[in-house]
């Protein structure tokens, strides 16, 4: 057994990385990296898989967890701090094992999609519990056309080829697919009776699912979609979106993902047109990304972050 402890600076944050490896007959057969602070040392975890010759062949991110004390210095915030701690560990692993550039993970993300009143009322709930859990991956695809991991880490599904197919299918669903009659929408989504009339007005005025989602007022997104978005999106994205098989390439995770102009919000699209842009695709810096500022659960462990 061997353990190496390294303190790493990442902007205003300082993290402690613990590199633990097990060997047999001089060959490493198990290695694990974890990053955190003094109180919480295992906030993000990377496991390295070895072949029979003791060579590292792949890496997986089994768990992620956030706490303000995941940093040794400044309190870790829910937005950029959460992204920083993940990227810091992936860069460190790559620097120690240069052959490891790809990190596999499952997108099992959930968001606590509650109103401000509900969040205030449950502010002191037990850590790791959720007031109104909603599938973040479906929520993010519906309102942004991309997942949280795609947006912040340029993550892709399985391979670049498979990812291109996935992206094409998502764009077609949101912008080209004929919308179901509202009665069929109700049968699949099963929204609560108290919001049905509000949804019907927006749904029947929309020419596409993208227009429908864009038409939902910003302050009402959680209230109007949280109880049906998962069942509806699961039905419409069957064999399109998969939780397993996602990859972060450490050499490309800082490159903004390309987002089709058709998936931008109307306001962002108008701004782009006024600027005289003729590009068919734009970077995330040109796009407006919506994510409720609440508690997120990624990879089965409580994770707290903002948009």
C-alpha cells in the first residue's frame, strides 16, 4: 500500500489530493485518487483500472460530493467552485498518469427543483435529502438542449460518433418533431391537475417542443415542469438519451461545446442575429444556460452546485 498526499492550488481554492495505490509483486493493481479539504476529504473520486501487466488502462468517476468544506481555503461555492474541484482532480490524475485522458461516468444527476418558498422552508433539512427531486439531465436537455456535463465539461456519450447521433436526435426532437396532441401529452406526462390549464395554454400556442419549453416563464419553470418532466422526456427520448456511457476528455473539457443555433433560447438567438452572426453553431458563451440554483445529486452522492 502506498499513499501520496498533495496540496493543489486552483484559483482561490486549495485542495488536498490523496493518491492511494495497492501493489502485488511490484505491480499496481488498484489505484484511487480523491480530492477534498480537511473535514471532507473524498469529495470527488477517480478509480484507475489496470490490466494484468500492471498498466493503467482506464479511469472512472464513481462518486462526487459537495460540501462548503471540500476546500482547504475558501468556502467552496456551488457554481464555479464545484466545477473547479472536479477539473482539478482530473488534471492532476492526467499529470501523474499521462496515458489517462478519458474519464468515464454515469449521468445520474438530479436537481432539487423547488420554489424559493419551499427551499426556505426546508433549508435546515438533513444533508443529502431533497425537497423536490427532478432529473437534471432531462430538465437540462429540455431547457438548454444539452446536459450539465456537456455544458461544463464538454462531455460526450460513448464515442464522438455516437455522440453526434445523440446530438442530432435531440435537436430533431426539440425543433423538428411534430408535437403530440395535448391529450396525448397529458397521458404521457401526467402533470398535476392544478397546473394543467396553464400548460395547455402554452402547449397549444407552441410550434415545437423547444418553443414550448422556452415559453414557460423563468420563475415558473420548476413549478410547472418538475412533476412531469422526467416521465415525458423519458418517453420522448427513449433510445436517445442514456445514463451510462458518458466520457470527459481532460484534453478537451475546457473547450466550449458547440450548440446548434436552433437550440438557443429565443432571446439569445435574437442577440446573436443582431450581432450579425451568420454562424450555424455557437459556443456556450453565446448561449444562455438555465439551471435552478439548488441541491444537485450526481452519481448517487449528494452534490451541491449552481448553474
